[in-house]
C-alpha cells in the first residue's frame, strides 16, 4: 500500500503483533513504509508506536479535528485521541 493513501489522523487497525485488532490513529508518517500510531491508551501521544504499513488495515475515516490541530502544532492529549477513535468507530455513546 503506497503511503500516499495514508493520512495523519486516519483510523487504522493493527493486523499483526501484540496489538492485533486494535484501532489506532496515524500520528505521523515516517517514510514510505512506516507510520507512528497512537490510541491514547497503550500507545500514548508521548510514545507513539512505529509500525510497518503492511501490518495495518486502513479505514477510510479521518479524525479531521486531530489532523488539523497536529498540523497547527497544537497539543493533543490522550483523552482526545481516545474520543476521536470512539467517534470514528461510532462507539462514543451518541
């Protein structure tokens, strides 16, 4: 999968490793085949997980508020990441 399809703030699921099946947001692109992921729980914003894109199931949903704030250089806390993932998954209780 070309990294051109991947975007900061995009929802992905891990397909391999200990975190298999967990939802994450793409925090940062790290070259053509790697991305940094956060979920606000196991992978917090201060310690994102570096993962090969081949091990990801990409979902066509993006947390635009997180993405825009990252590009502006604003601070984002783990609770906001968790809330954004819940909204993208439709499990935010709304």
